[in-house]
């Protein structure tokens, strides 16, 4: 990931944390300073590691969050990650949310529909 993309992703994670706090989430984990990191998961067949961008807990369960990047070259990896997080959320009585930056809605909607991924979309602005 190049520096500009990394700093934009960092801003999105910060905005997402603010959003989760406003919505009353507890035990928020994020790939940010001053936060515990979300648990990483390793796919045994390929040794690839996946981690949600954020997790948070409500009275109902644990929710998983992934910021959509629009990675068209690695669609199968993206789909695998999203399905993994959707299944983990279900196991923890939670939901899986895709945080969708401006310009990524069509891409996200198509992937979710095409691959039957149980995810809710939430708009994410980088201001």
C-alpha cells in the first residue's frame, strides 16, 4: 500500500472509531495507536493473514468492520475475507459491516450481491 493510500486508510479507521463510539460500542479494537489490535486469522491452506479493521461489542454481540478499498486485482481475497468476517460475526451474535468510502458503493454492492455475503453497508466519509 502506498503512503497516500495508507494515510487515507488511517483517516478512515479514525473516523470509523468515532462512529462506533457515537453508536455506543464498547471494547473497540482497531489497528490504531492507543487501541488493542483486532484478532488476526490465518488461512491454513495459504498462510494468508486476515484481520478486520475494527471490532466492537454491543449488548447483542460482537460486530466486525472492514473498510472497503476497492481492490479489483484481488477480488477472490476480498471475498474470502468478507465471508470470514461475516461468519465470525454470526458466531458471536453480531453483524459484519462494510464501511464504504465515497466512490466505492457500486463495487461493494456488486460484490456482496454476486457472492451472497451477509454484510451491512455503512457510509464512511474521510473528513
